[in-house]
């Protein structure tokens, strides 16, 4: 099986690119011949460059991952998904909350041989827009780009972390609000921001740092390696991850936190799957999150149960399971 995987290089962090490269690695371990298509000529995105690779390689599958930071507003991946005489698989990492123009542009993906969505909610959303695609839509959950370490004890039960990209609508503002509330109510708590600043978001990151400058027990811990992030998640007590559309299995930061045994306080939304309430604690706002923190810190047994439940829940998101699901899909699309 030969697969050409579209994954243009990106300066700065990009979770989808990290996912694509990790997927390529686990597929290669499973015996798939994966070639990365950078899709560039002279530093510019180029459909012709990908087409040339297709002619030279003659892959069984051309796999497009979308969106990626490198694409920006480019329609290059949309054209790649329609290359003639190719079996194409398109993974859409987001659709329901994408900009209207991106959802309209999704028409170009609707005729792919197979569509991979990251949960049932996203598959249903795409199917409502493009009903003729429903029979080719598949759910393969994402995995954690951050490794999972063995249980670390004792935990730092006085620390609460944020983990994710430093950009709007990622839950950083509610986390900083929680730190402000705790400064007076629970002064022994410390707060840490783990993450990275994407290209184009430096001004926002600096704005958030300045706005939180009055918080003496807040630490900004940016640009760490995946291994260093995993170590921190395996040692910290709690994470507060407020997602605008609610916690779901398509949130890699949630998978990273739970897989490393951290207790997560998060938000509920339309994409939140049944059963997650036994794995995390839900909070409507930072004030509610502070109350949940207090209750958990007063009940070590409940806290320990959540840690175990979280590790059990993420097992279905192992990279071995993800690779197996892709192998089955590729074989079906290639007619093998």
C-alpha cells in the first residue's frame, strides 16, 4: 500500500500538521509506504507539484488533511482532492464551526472517495451540507500529539494548568479569569500556561501576558517540547480547559491531559459525547470551575477516581487503533 499524504511544512505550531506527521509515522510502522507531499514550488503552494508526485509515485491513496495553518485561504488542498485518476481520502479536522466560506468550499471535498471526520457530530454536520457524501463519511477519532507517561505521584495539587495554543477562542481568557478569582479566594493555588504562540498571534499573546501581569502566582511556560509538556501534565494536579463548543474527543489537548492522568475541569457543549461526565468535571464559567476545584481538593478519593477514569477513556484514542482504522479504510477505498 502506497499513500501520498499532503502535509506542507509550517513555521510555527500547527496541531493538524503534528497529527499528520504522527499518523504517517504509525502507518509506516504498520508497513504502509507513506510519502509526504509538501506541495510547494519555489516556496509557494502548488497543485502542480503534488500532481507531479502523483505521476511519479502512482500511490494507491492520496490523503488530504484539512485545515492546516500553512494553507491559509489557499484552495490548493481542494484541488488536490479532485486530481484525476486518484483515489482520495480527505480528513476534515473541523467543519461545523468553520467560517461560512470554508464550509462552502467543502463542496470540493464532498466527492472524495472517503471522508474522515473526527467525531459523529462533525460527520453529521458535513452530511447536512452535502447529503450525497453521507455514504462515504467515516469517523476516526484523533490521537494525542503529546506522549502519555506513566502515573506520576505525588501530584502537585496546588497547580492548575492551561494547555493549548495561545490564540483567541481557545479558552485562555477564562483560565486567566479563574486565576484572578483564585488570587483572593484560594491564594495557595498556582497557575501555569503551557502552550505555543502560532504565527500571527504574537500580539494577542503579548496582550494576554500584559493583562495578567498583576497575578504573581501565574507562570507562562511556552515553547516546550512534546516530552516536556507531557512531563508537566503528568505532574500537575488539574487543568482548566474551557472550549467554546464544549469538550469532545476531537480535542487533542483534552486527550493529552487525560492520558497523562491530570484531572480536567472543562465546558459542556453540543459536541460533548455521552459518558464524559464520569471522566471530567464540567464548569459553566470560571466561578463554577473554582468551586469544582475546591470540591476535588477536599475529596482525594474522587480526584483519584477521575484520574483513573480519564486514562481508561483515552485508550480508545491510541495511535495503534487510529492506524488500524486508517488501514481498513485505505483497503476499502483502494479496492483491496
